[in-house]
């Protein structure tokens, strides 16, 4: 900071006037630009994440809608092998199998549970 001394001869007063240095003003402008750039990058990142998260949700939702009672296991697996933004896992149960189809972009909170009987045919489909 640069200080300047001002003397008012008519009143006999001495005043100290402070002025910002050019260096400080430039740093302030640079900081504003950096804040703007950081905000723009953050917003862009959130928009990209939102787009892909929505696409993953649609992938799980629409594939889940393809399966109905009586659909064979091999057909379900063939369709699930086409996924890009989601994943599935197969669990072996005493009464058959279960496939859980979900996405890491939703922290596996939205899923499609497909249960099969021992003849490997769909007995229930639950999205949620």
C-alpha cells in the first residue's frame, strides 16, 4: 500500500491519504478472473455429470422395462451386455437367480432387480 501525506496549509491540518498500489489492484482482478474460471469449471463439471447420470438412469429404466415374466435368462444377459453407463451382477439364490442392474453414477441407489426361477425364466422385475 502506498501512503501519501497531504498538508492543508489554510487549516493547518495534516492528513494521511492512502491509495492502493497498482500491484494490489492487478492481484484483485486476477483473483476475480480465477474465481470466475473456477466457478465456470465447476458448473460445467456438474452439467456433464448431470447429463451422464441422467443417461445412466434412462439406461437402467428402459432396459428394466424390456423384461417381463417368462423372459429367458440368456435374453436378459444378452441385453444387459449392451450397457455403457451401468453394470449388473448375478446372484445365485436357492430358488433361482437374481440380477441387480444399477449404475455407479447413482451410487447404486436406483436399480432393476430381476428374479428368475430354477428354469431360468423371469418371475419378477422391480425398478426402484
